[in-house]
DNA sequence: CATTTCACCTGGTGGC
DNA sequence: TGCCACCAGGTGAAAT
């Protein structure tokens, strides 16, 4: 489910429902797979902490946590962070304890209010991590944020790159948050072929791409993201941006702009959809 | 270092 | 109905 608009939607929904709550206990399923931090360390570290805020960084959900001591967190100092990456099929759900546990539930976080945060992920590509912020820096992610990147910076990011622009858009060390759907959709709106070498795009083309990308991401956030199969937000509500897709998963269908047949190719092993007429 | 390929997983879909 | 190939929102390690 998760590219920037979906992660943004989920983080905002979870934030609205658990901000200010306190973690009472943590259950972690399979002891290894999804955990970048040892399960025992994550479990004891999370226990007792107050949830200060839930937000998005790239494709990560960042849960800012206060003190484990109930009387010691009147300040809003972030002392630890729980990082949730949803992979391809991950979900972060706010549930009531009596709600049936979905298959592939790998973590359950119980809260003082009685609610539960549940991490569900059939394909197990998602990851959980826990960091304490001593001298360590707060989690920043790996690249520039697509929604706020400036024109100059956007040009710099792709300068000299010999990789196809589609692959560069998916590289989280360059821009963080763009995935397969929004890469294809933004390239269509910018009229750029996905195989074009990133470093050979003109400044004008790159600026067109930057604006297209930001427009697509903002529209998708406004519609709650794209529900391609079973994606739902924290409240179990589907997104509607899939209805606005112009090329993604439309192989063989007519281009909505010119009628040409939408083609599908592989770039970096990812299905890539484009209109051969509209995109040059 | 930059780039490319592939393994990691489960589940849904469509052809035969 | 069953079986099989193929496809899917993403990374990160290994090879080139």
C-alpha cells in the first residue's frame, strides 16, 4: 500500500487517534523477521512511553515517544522513536482489543486508553525499528522530501545520473517517498519517457517533472491515497486516487489524453506504464 | 562509487 | 475445481 500519500494518510489517521496515549505493553510475534531492532530491546524500550506524535518521513511512519516515567514527560522532549515501514502490504491499524486479530499480525501495542496499535503484513517486507535519542540524531530518512524540494535542488539530485529517470525517482536516497505508482503518474503528467537518462533531462523538463510530481502527490493525499488492492487507512477507509491513475496498471487501455495504447515495460525490475505518444 | 539484478514473501487473478 | 504462470504499493545485498 505504501507510497508517500498512503503513508501520509495512515500516519495522520493514527496520530489523530493515539496522540497523547501511553503504551502499556507490547506483543511481538515472530522473533526476527520484521525487526531491525532486536525484539527484546524494542519491547522493553517501547513499554510505558507516551506517544507524542505520529508522522511521516519518506515512506516511514515515525512515532515520537516521550519518557517511560509517567511523571517525567510533561515536556515534549522526544526520547525515543518507533519507526514503521510498511513494505508492500503492511498496515498499521488502530483497533479495539476485542476486534479479531487479522492473519499476519506481527506486532500489537496496547495503549492505556484501551486501544491497540496493530502491525499486519502478509508479505513481510515491512520493518519495525526502535531508536533511543541520546546523542543520536532523530530519524531523518535518506533523501529529500518530494513535497518541499526546491527547483535548484531537484536539478542537482539528478545531475550526471546515467540511470533511467524512472529508476532515479524510485531511489529513496535521492527523493524519499516516491514509489511505483507516483513515479509513473508524474512522468506521464510531465510528458517524459520513463527510460530517459536522468542526467540528460533539461532543466525545463526537470522543473515540469517536479511540479507534476508535487501536484500528483498533493492530489493523492487529498483523496486518501490509492487503494490498489486492499489498502485502507487507520479508520479502515479506502483511498480514491486509484480512480485518477492515467497510466499505472492501465496496460493495453487507451491513453486518456490521446487514445494511444498504454504500454508496459520493465525498468529495474518494476512494471512501468507509459503512453508512447504523450511521453517523449 | 554508481548501477543493475535478484531474493525476500504471500496472495490474487486469469488462462487452460 | 485445480494447477500454474505471472503480477503486485519496496527494499537491500550482491554482483558488475
